[in-house]
C-alpha cells in the first residue's frame, strides 16, 4: 500500500465500532473517512487518517445526549519495532505494524476516534437548569458586605 501510494475513502456506520460504541450515548450516524498511504521526504512510511464523525455523547453538564462532530486528521508513521519510533519526524505518531505487514484499517480508524474524544464532553449549546444554579448572586459594587462570602470572617480578622 505504501509503495503504491494507495488511498481509500468511504463511509462506515458508527455502530460498526464496538469499542467506540461502549463509550457513546448512541451509535446512530455514519462517519466519513479518507486514508492515504505513502512515504515522506525522509523515506518514512506513513498513513494519513482523516475522519469526520458525528458522535452521540453524554453532556457532563446536563447529562443529556448530544451530537458532537469529531474530526480526526493525523499522520501515523508505520513502524515494525518500538525502537524505530525515535526516527519518526515531528508530528508523526507511531503505529506499530505486525510482522506480516497487515493492518486492520477499521481498528486504526476506531483507535483514532477514541483518542479524539473529549475527556469531559460538554454540549456547547447547553446551560444548567435554574433549579441547579439558583438565582444569580446580587452584585455589590465594593464587593464587601456580602453575607455569602466564605472569606468574610478572614477579612474581619485581618482588619484587627
């Protein structure tokens, strides 16, 4: 694939990825992928992975599901032994290839999507319900004299 500079593109259902499905709130949707094999100017074999995936995650602010478009654009340096990792150019992540040279491309796509997921997914359009946040605190122009300030006692001690 590297010598022939092969490219693949297509669509896959999100439900086809078992490990990814375990961390999602839902497996509906289809992702689009582009894979390009080649060699860079240093002779390093690489695989460019580009994926656009609408993934259903659980918002950690509201605990409601939401769809987050997750883009992946990474270059993976194809290596056969871990010691080859240090020879990879900057910006090129290592991908250890088995001795037989075979690579499961669906697993590579799934791995890259798992790495691209946010650690704490939050829907950018979400807000907390007023029942959770309560009323907005009243602003005092001087910032002093507020009864809900836990440091008000310390301020009084400092004045003495």
